[in-house]
């Protein structure tokens, strides 16, 4: 089954401090709590590590997110991996479901999520597939 669902989510951030990367470099650690609405009715916890560079508008982040709730009425949880870069102001984001991380009725879930922020509101587009059953 290949599907695309869209909805909105709310997010709140809790700074967790800085982490040492050696040589006076540091990464920022932030926890995000999310609430998804729409075909994905779920909550999530995200842990992000982010770094900036000496060049204005260039940065990167990685994150792991656990999402729990229902997807098109199927209950379970799954994990996503974020890989984001900002190159001199040009953003790029890869947000994918970690293979074999789905449980409950979401076993076998595969997919990608796109995030759009419009007027301060957060929207998701989730392209996914699940085994028939």
C-alpha cells in the first residue's frame, strides 16, 4: 500500500545544553515534543544535535524521533531519522522512517516525511507504505 497523508503538528523545544565535540567545538542538544493531527494522530519525542559554522547561513542537524499513535487508524510506533543542512541559506532535509522500527499495527512501515513551515505553522506530508493486512 502506497499512500500520502498530510496534516499539521505542534512542536515545543526544550534546550538540553551544549555537548563537547573536541577542539573547542560544541553541538547544541535540544529535545522537541510534538503533537501530530490529521491522518497521523500521534505524539513524538525528538532529540536533535545541531552545529553552526563560521559562514552565515550554514549549519547542520541530525535527530532521532520516536512517534507513537495512529496512522490512518493503525496503532503503533516508529522511529524516524532527520538529516538537515543549511548551505548559505539553502535548506535541505531528509526525514525517513528507520527500517524495521515500526511496531504494533505499523510493523513493516516504510516512508519519508516532508516538513513545511508556513506563517509559523508546521505541516507534514508523509509518503509511506505498509504491508497489506
